[in-house]
């Protein structure tokens, strides 16, 4: 499996729960993600939600998927067939991403088997919402998080799906 630079669609089984209780989650829901790998030495993984509804039984991702909120993770270790990443609270200097940067605490494991990728991850918000000018921004917050009732933890279990991205 080639773990070099890529951008793929993934069908994710998402479970969410309270910020301070990551072992407690709801029943899974389905969502489309876009995952990418790149940067110097291909050391960065991006995971973006798309806000695109999942139609049950669809074997391929919709063409019009686009990044909304983007988690950035840096390579921690790599073994044959599996790469482990640490989610970042700050966007690395000079790095540009699609979508809005989503500061997070957590880990992601990317595996390649049978010619496709799978992703398992868990994490939680590492930001609060604010504004700058007319734009919504997310910024780092301490732990415990003020007003953490609005913050959540999440668990991803995603599989690559065929996708022809709209250009």
C-alpha cells in the first residue's frame, strides 16, 4: 500500500459522547469524510467532515464532497501497513488546508489492506468558537474546557470508498 500523498473519500461510522467521558458514546451514525496525506515527508494526515448526507447502500462517495472542518495530525510512528498519528491543537506554520482548521486532541491509525485504506481514530474538541471580523474561528482552550457542555469526544471507524472528485 502506497502511503505517500493522497486525498480519498471515506465512509465513517461516527460515535460521539461527552467531552470528559470518552468511553461513553452514542450509537453510530454514518458520515462522509475526506482524508489526505501530504506535507514534508508525507508526515501529515488531514481528516475532514463534509456535511454531505449518506444515502444508505451507496457504494461510492458523492462527487461533490468538500472539506468543512479539518483535523490535522502528525505522524508519530509507522510500521509496515499502519501509520499512527497524533492530532494537533495548532496548524503547523506554513501549512494550508482545505476547510476550517479544527484543533483536536486524539490519535488516528491509518491502515492499508487489500488496495484500500481504513482509519480508526478517537479524539475530542481542543477549541472554542469565536469570531474574527465576519468569520467564525476556532481557538485553543485549556482543560477543563470552559462551557465544555458544548464540546464532545468522537470515535471514527472509516473505510475508503471509490470517489471521483468534482473539479
